[in-house]
C-alpha cells in the first residue's frame, strides 16, 4: 500500500514539475516575444523622420532639376501647300499664278513639370502628407532643320515666289496642329504619370511611407500652351 502511495506521489510530483516547466517555458517565450516586439517598435520610432526632414529629402533628390522633362516625343510631318490668284471682279483662277510646295520634316515635342513649384501639405491628425505637384506643361516643340526635305516647289509666271518666311509660317502652323493633336492624345497626362512614378520611387527608396501616409496630388490649372513659343526658336 505504501508502495502504491509512493508511486502515486511520484507521478503527481513529476506531473507538477512538468507543468511548472511548461508554464515557465511559455512565460519565457511570451516575454521574449514581447521584448522583441517592443524593441522593433522602438527601432521603428527611431527610424521615423520629421515633416521637415521629409521635405528636405525630396527636395535634395530633385534639387538639380528645375524643369523635369518626362516625355520627349519625336514625330514626322508632311506639309503640302498650293494656291493661286484670282482675276479681280470675276473671282476666277488666273492662269500662271499657281504656287505649289511639298516637304517633310522631323520634329520634337517635350513635356514636363516645374519642380520648383512642388509644395507639401500635412494633416497631423491623420499623419497624411500630400505632395502637391503642378500639372505638366509643354516645354517645347520645334522642327529639326537638318531633316527638311523639299520634294516639290513651283511658282507660275505670275505667282509670287515662296519665300523662306512663308515656309516658316507653314511650319509654324503645322507645329501648332501637332501640339493640339498631342494634347488631345493625352501627352500631358502621360507626363503626369511619369512624374508620379518618379516621386513614388523616391518615397519607396527613402522609406518615407514608414513615417507618413504620402499621397501625390496634381493640383492647378492645366496650361496646354508651349512655354517656349518664340517664332525664332521653331527651327533648330
């Protein structure tokens, strides 16, 4: 009987020791996990940057670029021109007054953003930061003078000569048509998206989303005119 009681007591004691050991191990691993989590949170806090630091980081990344060209599109075009003179009072064609002109050329249109106009807005309650970017604009459009190919030019005996100034007017009108077409086809929206991707890359590379909820917003009136619109710069 004493032997049975001893065996029962031994089994109970072993069970208690096992339970204590398991409980101790659980407590140890729980405390270690909690400590690791607290240390991780402390490291995250130490890695966070201030709003001013964020502005400095983004500005430093783009400080050497005042106007960022994000779309550079080459195009080719054909200019065809023909006219004649009319006989006064009768408004009919005057023989020998015809003028004809046919040429093709290559041109370039560039779009981008004025990075000096970028602003930052912060909502402290939500820890949200908006990077305000002005909409993209057309920086330049021009015709490559080295690409000019005149296929035909003729003037009747009573026609005025087609002078270089007249050709420049035809090219200027053709460039304007290409500008309007490019805007219609969404070249400025494409430039906006390229800028968004560039800024998003900076945000990801520098880990700015660890400190703020960063949002890139385009704000401002869209201006589709060419910044460099001087007539003397249309040919390069």
